[in-house]
């Protein structure tokens, strides 16, 4: 076994011998007492939409406390991956904007219409669009990573799992905090704070905000000036344009986040919480983390002529300024950018009696994302650019009733209504063509498209629990979902020289406007048997199913080479079913915890998106897959050494296609390499690994805090994350392989014993390891597949962050 795996396995064996566990800390008042005595405390989670400790809930959950969030600077969905190594996030520029993967199951980023297989839930409301990656998260109470299908309690689009994020509530006493930080690599300034406390005896408030700005960036752009020459379809003349390099340091982010909370508790039985939030984020390049890490010809990029490599370097150019001055959604100087805006509000109401709990969650959310990208992602003389404007809005209402009888039988029933709308428009420069006779603003546009999807969902769900014996409980439930989507798509303008490739709304074959009315229904049952042998030892077995919405690829292409554009743009739902068994234990007088989960899940019609370059079409195919494995998590906090915490995990997961007999070939794949089906355009990927699905992952860390003198304390943490190798491509491209890696985070803190002030130094990825968490083929690279010989496309990976070191000062009042 590899050395890194051996270290993690040895740590796990140590934990088994000592009888370990993995859990989180309790509320602040209990934390202080625990640190005086050593040992572990529990964290309350809501994995079954009710308050339970992480050790009592029969769900594979990794819970992250507010203290861990602050210590390790968990301020975005991406940064959760350092603590939950089975979870991966690939940041993409276009399409859905992200590839979220858990236990090897995820959704590719190329289609904005595909919803994520990992649902993101914030304060009880679903925020599962890929653009959630643009949201910054701060002032949090906890984060829960729920692994495996979670349809019963969280609904559609949770086939791989759920990231549940809970923001902080008002405090019982007036409390004020201000925090300032500086990160050296990106030259980022950050300031945040909150004011919290009671307004009356029954009404509390909390106002929190964060502002950050980078004077630099994480990636270096080494592009040179590029001359772009287009051909005017109206005059037959060619014009040269100068494309200057994009910003040298990316992403150069400026961000402002705000949240306001009111919490009203007029009686012991009633709690009403209203949270409103907003986010403004601007970066200087939507594809700032795209790197040509593997070249199809083995040495240099087919786009730029520069060497490929695993480094934090990219080559991208602005849109020519003379073109951008009259181009929809472009900046007047042609600069690349991504502009994200969002706002939302959530109302939670809970009413408790001795025998019944009634809950309501009402949510409205809106986001708008605009960008201008160098959409070959590594600019050459045949550069492509595009701009996009897309909006999403959703309203949802959930109601639940939970009995709280003293007897052996209890039940929960609920319903959900959701209404959504996505609006999309995009303008593309490609093919080096223009048209001076085009309508104003479209002179340099090769193709322009507009699309929308309106969705409506109704769901009812319920669960019954029965204690067969005082320590043996059977739970069974089901969710029924009825969903309708109405969609529209057209390419309302195409350059005359490209009408042989792209259909438009006036196309004579009548296929230039694509509409679809989709209706889906689904039953997702679930059953769990839980045996609690002692208060600190539990074994459970579960059968679970899940459903992910089918849909419409709003950003697709209506190609004349395709005979059925409706089939290209629509796709079927994804379904999951399978089993897991788990053991959770807290031993040695609450010093050690040890959790083990074994699972196997089958996925039917797993949604796989790819660009079919021969027919210029994005197509969403479906395949069958299975993921199975074992996860071990532990934590050790000895009474003898108060403030010491050792924790870690080791996870084995085998995620494979079980049936993908006519999968697309990757660019340049030869007949000998398997591209020999369906006229040498398809391959059989049955048995092949899924995208971003390492067999082995794990983490190992230590946190220690000690008193210094009578009024101060010193703390430090060291945490390592390991990933085995994996293919970043979902189509078996060997060039996309990411090798195994280890990243190292560390932190040092000094401050007052009561946390009145804290000075911290936080380092992440201190080994400065470059790795990718998703990939696309370099546009216009590689040769056609299915030949005797072939040239593979350049692999452009979604790189992660380099080494970052931040100094931070916190003051409370």
C-alpha cells in the first residue's frame, strides 16, 4: 500500500485499538467546561429534520462545528472538502458553474440545466444550483455533510448526499465581534463582523457582514498579445483585432456578504426565525483556474504553443476592445469578468407541544450571473469568446408535522411546494466570422441563443418509527414527487457563414425553436433498523432510494447535424437505490469515538453531459453506475490532556459504470483504444471508473489548545488530506488522470482565555500541491476519434487553490 495510505490506515488502526470516534463539539458553554476536563462533546444535527446528536442519528454524517469553521477558515463550499475528503468541488466558468462530487457521484459542469447530485441546503432551504459555489459562507453555526441518498427528508437532487449549512442565530446577551484578515498570496484584505443580542425579552437580532478584496490573485496569466482576424460575411473583407492579455493575477475577487436575522420566541412552544441574505461577487476572469495540465501531443498546448504542466498558470486574453465596445454584456474595454449577485430570505416557524411539533420553512431566492470568458480557455490566434447572462429564482414552502409520543410509535408527515424559473442568454464569437449587416450589437456574434425553463414541484412525504424493543427501532418512509418543467430554446441569430452548422428560429426545417413540456413522478421509499445496545453504541442498517430531476439543457446547441434537437436538449431523471450499514460508538468515558459505514448504491440513468464535437451539440446521456465502499472516522480527546484532539478518517470507495455500452469516445481515441463501436464513434465504458472518483481518500489531524498564564491561551492545528489517483474525465481519457496527492493545512492561535481577542495565522495547502477536480477538452484540440491513429485533446483542468497564508485578528465586545 502506498505510504500515504499506510499512514492513514495506521492512524485508523490506532483508533480501533483505543476505541475511537468522530464527532464535534457542543455549544459554547459546554465547550469551556469540556476543555477544562478534556474529553468529547456532541453536536446537534438535523439530518432527519429533527434535532439529534451526530452519534444518535442513523445517517453517515460528518459534522463541522463553528469552532472548526473559524479555525480552518471554512468560508465556501469548496473549503468543506478539506474536512470531508470524500467530497470534491470543481469550479467551472460556464455551464452549471460547478462539479460537486460525493462518494464518486457528481454532475458534470458543462450544462446549466443539470442540477447537482449533491444538494446544498442553507437554513433548511434547498440551494442546489451549481452557482451556489459563488456564494460565500460566513458566521455559521455548523455544517453537516450527509453522505449517500437523502431523498426522504431533503427531496429531489440529493442522490449523492447533502451539504447542510446552518447560519448562526442571535445570542442571549449583547455580543459584538469584528475580525480583520490579510492573505498574502492573493493580497486579499478581509473584514467581517456581527452584532447580536436581544431587542426584547422574546425577540433577538443578529446582523453580520463580510467584505473582502484582492489586490492580486491565486493564478498567474502569462498570455501574450494575440491578433484575432475575422472575415466579414457581408463585405468579404478581413479585419485584424488586437486581443490583449487578461489580468495577470486572477481572480482579483471583490466580495460583499450580508445577513440579518430576527428570532422571536414569544412562548416556550413557539419559535419564529427570519433570515435575509445577499451576496455581491466580482472576479476578473470567469475561467481563472483553467490550466492545460496535460497536452495531447505530450509537450506543448495545441492552442497556445506553451508547455503544459501542473502549475498555477494560465494563458487567456481579453476580447478585442473594438469588438467589445458594441458586444452584448461585454465590458467596453474587453476585459474578462464574472459578476454574481444573489439575495434570499428564509422564514422558519416551529411550534412544539408535548405530543406534536409543527414546522414551516418558507424560502425565496434569486441569483444572477454574468460573465465574459475566453472560451477556448487558453487563448490562441483562433480564439473564441462568449458572454452570458443567466438568472435563477425559486420560491418554496415546506410544512412538517412530527409526533412526540412517549409510546413506541411516532410519525412525521410533510409536504413541499416549489416554483422555479431559469432565464438564459448567451452570445458567442467563434469561427473567426463577422457580419457588418447584422442587427446592432450582433456584428461580431457567430451565434446567439436564448432559453428559459419554468419548473413546478409538489411533494408529500412521511415516516413512521416503531420501537420494537426499547433499544431496537424500525423506521420506514416514502417521498412522492410530482414535477413539471416547461422549456424554450432558440438560437435567434447566426452568422450567415455558419447557418450550415447552427439552426436559428427561422430555420426552414421547422426545428429552429425547441420547446419541451416534461412531467416526472417518483416514489422514493426508505427503511432503517437501528439497534442502540447502550447509550454510546449504535448499529444501524438502511435501505435508501433517491431521485434527481430530469430536465433541459438551457445552454445547449441546436446543430443542423442533429436530427432530433429535442432529444439533445432534454434528459431523463437520475435514480439511486441501495444499502448501508453503520456503527457509531463513544467509548472510554467519552474520550474516543469510532464510526464505520459500509455502503453499496446503484444509480440508474446517471446524468452524463458531453460535447459532441462532430455534430456541434451538447448532449446529456444516461448511464448506470454503482458506488460501494467503507468509511472509518475517529476522534480522540483524552481527559489526561485537556485541549488535545486527534481526528481522522480513511475511506475506500469503488465508483464504476455498470452499464455504459455506447459511451462517447474521447477526442483522438483510436479503434485499438476502444473507440470501435457504432461506426467507430462510441466505446463501451461498462466497468470503467466515474469522474473524480478516487478509490482511497482520508484525512488526519491534530488540534491542541493550552492555557498560557492566567488569562491567555495558545492553540494550534495540523491537518492533512489524502486522495488517491483518479480520472478527471468521465469518458476514460487517460490524459485526464490526476495522481495521488496530500495537502497540508495548519494554524496557530493566541488570545484571551475567554476569546475576547484572538490573533491567528492560518495556512492552507502548505505543500502548494496543484491538482484538478474536473476537466474539459481544449476546444479545437485533438483529432476525430475512431481512427487507426489519433491525437488526443489537451486536458484543461479545474485547478484548486495554491498555498495560502492568512493572518487574522478577532476582537469581541
